[in-house]
């Protein structure tokens, strides 16, 4: 399996992802990141080193990129979207991911309600907004503003 | 994913893209004529699903959901004046995968996940994954002017 070591600039990482087949992400202390290519899902791994803030932002950006690319398919299932492995890893980042998700949500409405609810335990969505991606985004942004996260 | 990869049965000349990619609605909402329809999921409501329908992935639940916007089961896919029809697709396990709606000219229109809308002959999106399986049932309602 080929391995490519890249110094940690987010643009380099994202560019690598857009070329496809980036499957294995190692996040290391000091900002170095290795990307390994491979199709085997079992090879996908993100190390458990405690990352610094820059690492977290890069990790989030890479996972978002992969999630978007791999769920932009003909499959219409909401479950396929929110159960995607990269989306689940964003949830696994915990509370530290919330400001980044909110910033992403402000940039572009998308299906972040499931992750935000899973992490925060809150449900600020009015019943009439259910299913309306833009209205759900607006509700979470208002929540983020009220909690000083934006 | 290129359409021809996802749907090997598609004949290029028969299929046309009719919208840009859009992640804000999906095939169920598109077919129902109400974009807030997404997919039944457990837990607090992030997706709209009619209160009359069970929040499960079964044909019966989807038929009940589409009934809430005026559709009733019908026998066939034939074009009828003043009637609009939808087709519900299922995978090999009978789990709903997709809904397409019939256009006034008899062609069918689908929203492809987070991708674009296309027009296509109905059966050209059938097949094993990532195609949509097979058509399980048809429903119809009076076409709105």
C-alpha cells in the first residue's frame, strides 16, 4: 500500500483527497500527517494521539471532505448519509467539533443536525422545520449564537 | 459517481439531467411534491415523516406516507390523462430505496440522492446496488394543474 507523507497544510490534504482513493489517515503530533491509499475499509484508521488544535481542524476538514464526496451518490437514504464512517468520526471528536460544525453549517447548509444532536444532546429544531435542511441549519446557528459558539 | 456506473441500464440518449446537484432534498420529497420529506429515522424529528406512517423502512410505511399527500396504490405505470404516478423501488430485501415520479409525457423523473434530477425511462434505474433494485408498487393521484 503506497504511503504519502505530507506536511500539514490543510490545502495539501484536501487536494490529496480530491484525487481520490485516500482512505487511511494518520494524525500525528507535531502536525505531520500521513495519508495511505487503499480500498480496504479495515485499513481505515485515525490514530488516537491527542491532537493539537491545528490537527483537529485538519482532521475535521478532511473528514468533511471525504463525507461529502462519498455520500454524493445516487443513494437517497438519510441513514446512509449520517451513518457514513467519516461523519461518525466527526461525532466521535465530541464537543470540540461543535464550533467547527457550526462554522461549516454557516458556510453551507447540510445534514449536520444529526451530529450536533448526538454531540450536544440538544434538539433546538421546531417541529415545523423537520426535514427542511435550511431551517434546521438556521435553528442550530441560532443555538450556536446563544451558546457563544459562533 | 457517473450515472452510467450507477445505472448500467441507462441509455444515454434517453436520460437527461434536469437540475443541478442539490443536497437539500431527496427523491422521496421530490416524488411527494414536498421537499421536507426525507426518510423515516428514529429519534427526535430531524426529517419530516407523516405522523400517520410508521417510522420504519417498509413498503407499507412508505405507501402510508405517500397516502398522506394524496397518493393511492394503483396497478400499473401506464400514462393516464390528469393522473400523476409515482413508483416505489425496493432492494433485494424489500427495503425501499427510491421513488420516481411520472411526467406528463410518460417519462419518469428522479432525484438521485444528493445529486441532480434526471428524466429517464422507468426501468433504466432498476438493478442491483448502486441502482435502485426493482419497482415494488405504483401509486397515483390527480395531477395538479
